[in-house]
């Protein structure tokens, strides 16, 4: 699977003009949430929050990725996560899909494109990621989103 993701990242990033796509896998110590993304695009790791629920990285061109986990204290379901995600101020959801234990939302938020995936794990932990990027960079980031989202895992 890692070789497959590497080939997707390399193809997508090479197509965007980057020299080489080196995948990086982040695993959150508190919740075990993990995802793989091209580290030479998302290069600027931000300070971790005090609660240790995840991390966020920025790119030089205005994109960002956040990988996080949380306890499912509200007994959320994919449908309730969809509803609360759609209700966020400044957000217009243009695509929403739910499965047995997951939800995907995408659209526009505060003038940028966003893609969010959340999976409710068997231990009732919500594993999530969100990628945002300027609308003008859709051609660069749209091909990366699917592979990054597919790499989202919990323990």
C-alpha cells in the first residue's frame, strides 16, 4: 500500500512541477490517527495544540493540511458529522457523502477550497483530516486530495 501511495504522490506532484514527492506519514500519539502526505509541499509544521489532538502544516503557496483525532463524546454518526460540517459559518458544501463509519465534505470555506474526511473508529474515536487551498490552485491540489484522504487511518 505504501508503494502505491508513493507512486500516486510522485505522479501527482511531478505533474505539478515539483522535482520529487517524498511522502511523510504523521501519526498522532494521543489517538493513533495517521495520514500520509507530500512533505515537500506541506513544509511548515505549526505548533501543536496543548491537548495533543493533532497537527497542522502549511505550504508556501497558501494550502494547509490538518490531521487530528478526537473522542466521540457527542455520539456522532456520519450523518450528524455531515450536518454539523455543513452548518459551519463561512462554509459552502458542494459535495457530501457518508458511509457506514465515515463522512466526506468538500466545497468552499472562507474563500478557499476545502476537503474534509472523518472516520469513526471502532474505539469511538473520530479520525480526521482537512485540506484547504486557494481556489486558483485547484489544478495542483485536486489530484493530491484523493490519495491523502485514502491514507487516513486509525489504530
